[in-house]
């Protein structure tokens, strides 16, 4: 089944056609088009919802057209999958309304997809994995992005249970807020990742909240406060060793926490397969540390390439295919869901 996936939940307008076999063992990405809004939001240091909606409106038709053309035209599309939530209402509406119009005009079956389910299943796309192979069920997954940070146990494409989530900021949000404080631009993750490679992560002590607790919850808001207080005393370091040490110290606090909890979740569940996803999973140190620490604990790590981890429509097409193959269908009454309890089986 060839599924056209449409994604517009946050600041990327994306469309992709994925050819998925009925037994889900094959998921060939035929096209994968993304129009990023980074330049639109960069001056504000974060996503501005109203600007996001307008940018989606401008981009959605050309992005879908390119994805369909590259896959061989409309005759190559059997069904539609669109991100129904969670995300920004105005942004989601653009994708969902567009999908409804296409479904109606072309008489194509359609399903709404939970964006987080897309992230959780992204490792099943036929792309070269960075660490390990495609996972088998069950596995434990960490989704760490700009809007979400949570651990899940995934027993099948539709049997997903949340094990713990952040109480406040998401990991990507922490990277972005610290970068904004230091005048490093938006998004913060990639620039801190780059600076941190040369820095000393032990130079500036940073808090690692919820560390001692056995709980699988996270809290990252204190990190931003700690950096703000440090900057008030020391000022923002100039480019060079000082800034690199600050970046490395902040990154280490986030990465240590994520990896520690991922391993704890695997051990608690007795599931020795760990999957990374979400934009923060593009982080070089997070990938390396996950691989090393998992190896030490007898856990197999599965890390997809960055383009599967950051927001994309191929993951939505694949997650949609699992629902379509199971016989699910949405109709034109489908509504967007700005919050959609992660772990609640998407329907
Ligand atoms: O999954 P994603 O593309 O969009 C959301 O659903 O939020 O994630 C974007 C987030 C941003 O906060 C960005 O700073 C972070 O992922 N990010 C990174 C890296 N690349 C992107 N964080 C750390 N290191 C990176 N290399
Ligand atoms: Zn995402």
C-alpha cells in the first residue's frame, strides 16, 4: 500500500509517499519533502503559532505536489495519512483540511495519525540505521523533541504505553531556551551540539533533576534557570573555549538524564531493546552515549538517521499505514487534537 503522509503539527510542512508491505516488514520511502519554517521563527527564538499556520498554508500545496510527483503521480497513491495531533491547532488544521479535500476529490481512504506514534515507529522506515537495525517488538523508546520528552513501551504499532514524561520543559525546549539566553539563535539543539563537541562537559556544574528518583519522569526547566543565573554572574562567554565548555556542560546534563532514564526504563520493563526518536535524537553525543551505555547494560540500541528522527511525513505515512492495513478509516468529520495523551492508543 502506497500512503501519502502529510505533516503540519509544528514548524515543518512535510509530505511523503511510503510504500508499505501488508506485513509491515517493508517501508520504502518513495519521496520525502520538507519545507522548514526555521527562518520564519528564528527572530523570535521559538515557534510563533500564527506565523506557523500562515507558512503552512503557503507551503502545503507545493510540498504535496512535489512529494506526489516524485513518487510517480497520483496513480501511485492508494491512501492518505495526516497528523491529527498533538500540535498547534492552526498548524494542524492546514494539514487535516488539505487531507480531507484530497480524500474527497480523489476518493481515497484516509486516517488521522498521532504525531508521537509517528516518531515511535520512525525506526521502521527502510533507511540505513545509524546504530543497530530496525527494532523488533516490544521495545522501549525515548521521544525527545521540541514539544515532547517521554519514554514509552511499544508492544505493537497500536499498543503503546507511556512510562514517564517531562513535568515541564521538553529536552529540545531546554536546548532552545539555553541557546536563546546565550544569543545562539534558533533552533538551539544543533548549535549547542556543534559547540559542545570541543567543550569540557565537567567544567560548569549543571543540575540533573529527578536523578535520584526511581521515577521515569523528567524535569528540564531548572536547567534554563541555572544557566540564567550562571550567565548573570559570569556573562555570556565569547566564542571559543568558554562558550564551548558552557554548551558541553548543558548538553551533558540533558544527555546524561535522557540516557540514564532510557536504560532504567528498559531494565524496569525487562525489555532489552532501546529506540531513539524526536529531533533531539539527532544529537551526536546522545547517539554515542546511548550506544555505549546500552552496550554496557546488555541492551540493544536502535538509532535511526537524523532525517527519520526530526519531524518528517514519512513517519506519518508509515504509522498511518499500520492503521489503514488494520482496517481503520477516518471520515470528513475528523477534527484536530491539540493534546492527545501520549500512550493513549491513537484512534
Ligand atoms: O522533532 P522535532 O524536529 O520537532 C518537534 O516535534 O519539536 O524537534 C525539534 C527539536 C528542537 O528543539 C531542536 O533544538 C532539537 O530538536 N534538535 C536538537 C538537535 N537537532 C535538533 N537537539 C540537540 N541536538 C541536535 N543536534
Ligand atoms: Zn515531532
